[in-house]
């Protein structure tokens, strides 16, 4: 019984000795660091986990003094440069906030935030944007038409989707040729004005659609050809449109 008591006391003493050694080592390290004269720099540091693409709140970050030699490249030093912005990647506590970790709402890195709730971003091929070309911009509304062979083998065109919002328009310069530009309700050739010679044309469009609409679009692209028609954004009504085929095309 006495041997067990001595063994227990020995173990307790050993644990206390280890803890004491750790505390002394930590204090010595802090004392050594404080007496090296190395400059301390206030940098923005993560307090709690922030998922990618989420807005950064004031309680997510703080200013913390860090030795100059330990400051990461591009570390931000002002909370105003971080709070209200968006996390480009997932942040973890204790991490220094570097410039590349922060993005604005309009940045392509935060594009998922611009997709409305319940919608998906669906990019249509360049062959579909011929109908609207350089006239379309993000925020515009379009209808989606599809041309295909019906069950009888006849060519048919129908309006597949209506009042679809454009999320993104990938544009490129037009080189050579002529470009139609809207003017007083009519189109004029770009060659009439030298400043129009470098007008932009749309290569692809990204639309905001529901998951079901995304399926329909994908099927239409795989089995036919789609085209877009630009509409007035104030015209949000849905029209009953009859499909056109050789039997009713006059």
C-alpha cells in the first residue's frame, strides 16, 4: 500500500515538474523575444474560421503584434482593408490576412455570391449569342429559343425559356468587318464611325437559371441549337408562344 502511495506521489511530482518546465521555457522565450529589440508590427489576424466567399465581419479579425521577421508577404495592417470585403479562400484562426486572401464583391473570385438563391450559373456557347451579339450586358434579360427536329423529322423552333437574367458576358474585340450598333431604333454599320471599329462582340453568356432550366438548356444544346433574344428588363411578363414549323410557317 505504501509503495503505491509513493508511486502516485512520484507521478504527480513528475507531471508538475514537466508543466513547470514548459511554463519556464515559454516565459524565457517571451523574455528573449522582448529583449532582442525586434520591431513589432500590427497585422490583421484571423480570430475565427471564415468560409470562402463569405463577407468578413469585424469580429472575424483583429490586429495583433507580430515580430517583423514573422510578418507574411503582403500582410494587411488595417482592419478597414478587410472588414466588409470577402474571403477569397477559407480562413483559419491565427492566420495572418494577406492581400491575396481578400476580394471585392465584383471580383471573379466571388462570382458565386452573385448567383441568386435557388439559381445556377449556366454558360451558353458562342453560337447562341449571335442574335444579341455585342448588345447584351450583365443584368440584361433574354429569352432562349431552340431549333430542333420534332418527332416527325420537321425543323421546329420554340421559345424554351423566358425572362432569363444575364450574369456575365465574356466579350472580345471585333477585328475587321462591320458591326451593327443600335441608333434611333435602326442599325448602322460601324464603318460609318472610326471609333466603332473596335467594338466588342460577345463570345459567351452566363445565365441565371433554375436547376430544371439548366437541364432543359443542356438537352437543347445537345439535341438542337439555341439562340437568344434580348428583351426590355421592365417587360417581365411570360407570353404564350407557339412553336414554328413548316406546317404553320407562312
